[in-house]
C-alpha cells in the first residue's frame, strides 16, 4: 500500500508539473520548457520542501517515531558544539570546492549533454533570491537531513549492508535535485550526499550532517547574492 501511495503521489506531481508548464508555455515552442524548468527552480524548491516535511511528519506519526528515533539526538559523550563544528567544517570545504572547482566542470558537462541549459542552475536560483533562500537555508538542511540521513538511511541500514544503504541514499538524494539537470544530480549525490551519509554513519546522529548541509547551503546563498551584486 505504501508503494502504491508513493506511486500515486509521484503521478500527481507529474500531472501538476505538466499542467503548470502547459499553462505557462500556452502552446509556444516546446524548446522553451527546459529554461522554464530552470527558472522555476526556486519556487519548486519551496513547494517541494514543504511537501516533503508534511510527508515525513505523517509517516513518523503513523509509525510512532519521534525526532530522536531518526537521529536528532546526541550520543553518550557527544557535545552539541562539537557535532556542529565537525559537520560545518566539511560543509564549508564542499561549498568552496563546489563554487571554485566543480561549477566550471558542471557547465562543461552540461554543454555536452543535459536537459537544462548549460550554466543555468546558479542563474536560475539567483533570479528569485527570496524563495531560494527560504528553501535553501530555512527548509532544506532540516527537511532533507531528516528524510535522507535520518528516516531513510536508518531504514536502509536495517535492510541492506552499509555501503548499499549509503549508495541508495545518495542516489535518491541526487534525484531530489532533478531540476538542476542530469549532471547536477550526479554532482549533488556524490559531492554532498556521500559525505553527509558518512557523517551520519560515523557520528550516529543527524546533527553533524545537518550542520554540514546548513553551512554548504548558507555559503551557496551568499555566493549567489555576491555574484548577482557583482
């Protein structure tokens, strides 16, 4: 039944997306749709984060789970400030690597093939800063870590080996960022998903990967604001 509900939910989202882009294009050149996908990314992110949070809370209530059950607690001997620092440092490193090394690589790969225009990801995000900042800083670190490194990875580790569980969590985390294009999915999954999952497994809490995610997204927002201002 759960798989049926998830399939129905995905189908509903696909239908809504089709209606939305059909309304916006109003019979215009279908080639404009890739750019529309990119331009609408900030708004999609806000809607998606709210929807994911509601689904998570409903699932947790149905299964009788608390936030502590999915990793929002310190282990014996751990200190909050230390877990935040352990997560924030790699988050900052990933952000610097992303902007100064990997972004040019991403654009080059998108020029070879992708379903969104090359170099459109950061431009599209910066076009609507307020919804992007809300989704990227206020929602995403908490919601995505609760789902992917909290509830999801906990469940996967109970059914698969640790490498397989991490690989699956990385795959689904990457797919979540589909509006950025194929190569963006790969980039997010490998560069962010892998270290976030590693932090979750080694620190045995969601606080450290949350701090890494928050540091990464906060710097991403700052870099985009600076880039627009420049």
